[in-house]
């Protein structure tokens, strides 16, 4: 049987690993040597479970979407991460990494953010735990994401403007890494998706695996079995998808469907469809598929959805695609918008633009009436109302 989990060297197949400068090696080594022992300790498990329940509001419902099911001729369930505190799945990871930081004796939290969602989740948990919090963010992104910047400040975080390069996410990553390498003794760097040098992809996947753990517990009361025929999720860096598939990776009865952002179309040059368009390369400390220019430099990705606008993809997902364990669709902006309006009208749920990419994948599949489909609704659409209004 194939194994799609990470190996001892920190690789999923040929993707992953830790490609980092010497200045970063002590930080990454310390994390690598401690994370599994802490995650598996009774005190971590107990505190994490308690906060997920009482603060985040877990378990998130597994909602049988009757109207959507009728429309697509199968049995569709929505895993409602949109109902979490702060409105998406990112809080699961932020709580886990802040708890880990505390247990490692770190008192200062840093993170980088592009659209601001990971920054808000991190600032939220730092407020809760009374920890110093610095969020690196490109100057361009600060201007584009005013509401999230104000939320982070209200939560007590310091938002550090980055003015290098294109002044967006990649530059913010560089700034955060620089800070970490200089302040490793007291600082923990929280990465928001299943990306970065080993062990981050595995750490984030484990923290998000609560999603599939709950699906396994919730599905039997509806269907009399604990596995679906299809799991569907959108992929930016890959964390909500990793959480959704984690406990089903090696269960070949379950079809895995991933929706990446096609932008204006994979042929147009304005796309974030990393699996369709990417070539092997090293990005932010790990080997994966990267959207590149002719000369091998990283190409700026484009998507209508800020959360899917990443030039790489988590190593787990690069491998799932390569091994043909997952079916990957590139969903264009217009298809995602259409799916968002459809869900809103027939189920009364306004989804995040990212999640709308997963919803649009329903149109690309042929279902049998008895097929059981679980689709992760990674977040709610309040933050995207301005975009939706442009299309009404
Ligand atoms: C950030 C975000 C995503 C994309 O990140 P992944 O790590 O791929 O899950 C998807 N949906 C929502 C609502 C987000 O905020």
C-alpha cells in the first residue's frame, strides 16, 4: 500500500524538506526536536481540545445540504469551518502553535500575513494568551486589507510594514524569517498554512487534522459509515485541505478532490493554479511546485481570492497530485463567483471566496445518487462582500 504521509526526512514523495540558510538552522532544529513530543503530551492535548471546544466552538457541524444535494444528484455534506470563531479554519492552527510556543518557553510571537486572515487569527490567540505579537505585512497588502489591519491592531498586535521588493506576502515572509533568525531564543514563528521548511507542513497538517477527525465521528450517524466517497476542499497553501483529508489519506475508497485558483484562466498568465502550471523549485524553505517565469524566478500569482493567491503549494498536495491520489481542478474567478451565489441562494450560506472554489468543483464531477460527498466550507463570506457586490 502507498503511504501519503510525511517520511522521516520531512518529505512527501519528492516534495518538502528544509532548504534554509545556516542562520535559521538552530530555530528549525529546535522546533523539529520538540514538536511531536509536545503535540502528543497529555497536557497539550487537553488544553488544545478545551480551547477548540469552548473558544472556537468545535466540533463544527457536518451539515447535510439538502438543496445542494438535490441539485447535484448526490448526498452532500458541508463541514462548517465558517462557523468557527473568527470565521475560518485558520484559528485551529493558530491556537495549536501558540500553545506549542508557550510550552517551548517562547514569549514573543511573530507571523507574516498577505490577505490578513492568518494575521488576525494569530493576533486573536495572542490576545487570549497575553503574548507579544508582531505581524509582518507588505505595505501594498496593508493598504489593500484595511479592515484586517485595524482588527489586528485592536487585538493588540503590532503590524510591521514591509517595504522591500513588491511589498507583498513573499517580502513579509523574508522579514519574518530575518526576525526569527535574530531572536530565536524567545521568539516563535507561526506559519499559517502547510508550507515552509519541515516540520511546519506536518505541524500545521496535524493541528488541522481535527477537521477529518470530526468528519469520522460525525458521518456514521448520517450514513452508517465513517468515510465518504468524495472529499472536496480548496487549496491555497493547503491547510484546510490537509485537515480535511488527513485521516483518509491512505483510504483509497475516498476520492480526494482539490480546487486551486485558476484566476482569469490557466492560459491567461493571470492565475494561481500552482499544480497545473508549476515547475519543481524551492520556495520559502521547501521543495514544491512553483509558478515560475521563463528564467526560473517566482511569478506573481493572481486570483480573485486573496487566500488562494500563493505561487507555491504545500508539499503534501504536490505529492498527492503527482501520485494521482488527488484529482485537481483549476477553478476560474467567474466559476467561483457563480458557486458563491448558488450556495447563498439555495442554502442561505454566504461562503468565503476561497471556499467557493471548492463549491465550483461540484460542477466538474459526475456523481451517482448514493455518492456521499463531504465538502469543507473553509470560511464565511463576510470579508468578501465587497467583491460579491461587484457581481450582483
Ligand atoms: C487562508 C484561507 C484559505 C487558504 O488557505 P489553506 O491553507 O489552503 O487552507 C482557504 N479558505 C479560507 C477561508 C482562508 O481564510
